[in-house]
C-alpha cells in the first residue's frame, strides 16, 4: 500500500477544497472523505485492490473541485488529471490506468459500464457517501437553495433515494439498513 501517495492526496484534496475557486466549498472534502471510507470498506468486502480503489476515491472529483467549468465532464477530466498526478509519484503505469477507469466510471448519473470490481467499489462508495453527509444535504436544501421545511426534507429524501438506487445489487443489500435508518429519521 502506497501510504505516501494516499497521505499526499488527502492533503492535496483538502487544500484544493479550501480554495475560493472550489464552488462546492469545504463540504466537498467531507464528501470525498466519506467516499474514501466507503470505498475501503467495499474493497475489503468484494476483494478489490484496496490501493487502486482508495487512490481513485481521493481523486474521483478532482476536476470539479479544481475548475467548476469541468463539472459536466469531470469524470473524463479527472482521469486525465489523475494520470499527471500519479506520474509524479512514479506510480505503476498499469495501476494508473485502473485508477483512471475507476474515475471515468464513478458517476451514477452517467450510465457507464463497470468493467472491474474496483470501478464498482468507487461508484458505489460515491453514491452511498450521501448517507454520511446528510447535514450537508440539509444545508444545501435550506441554506443554499432556500427551501422550506417540507420541500427541503423531500429534496433530501429524493436525493438519497436516487443515490441508493444507483448502487449495485450487492451493495444495496450491504447498505439497506443504513438507508432505512436515515429515511426513518427524515420521516
């Protein structure tokens, strides 16, 4: 496990999330931390390459936090950025390609075929991360979007339901209890 890369990526992502040009604010950092945590859990559960999964999880949103104009295609731009970053660490070329595929295929809102268990882990971790950041979703609904109590609650419930539906069948089973408990609180 390349802890040097993982530690440096965590620091670099934190720094990028704090910059004024990051339109998502520091909340994005906590989203990424949740993705990394869930990606590690899923990698262990599914027997995936944990190092690949965790590096890809740290880098999956790098394009959109670096330059908001890249958001719509951030999975494509992020894969390119990951290549440049990982080459600086003299990271193995084949492993870089695996990380890039995880980043390219992480978006649940873009229907992309997952060709490896590592890609599935990152995509599922991204979707389930919203359950670890319910306060951020409530803040988005109430403070940023100015919604009323019921409208904001429905907005968050809808977002979480969509996130849960994006999970693979196996991950749905794994996270069913978490989904039900969060929805119970919101009801």
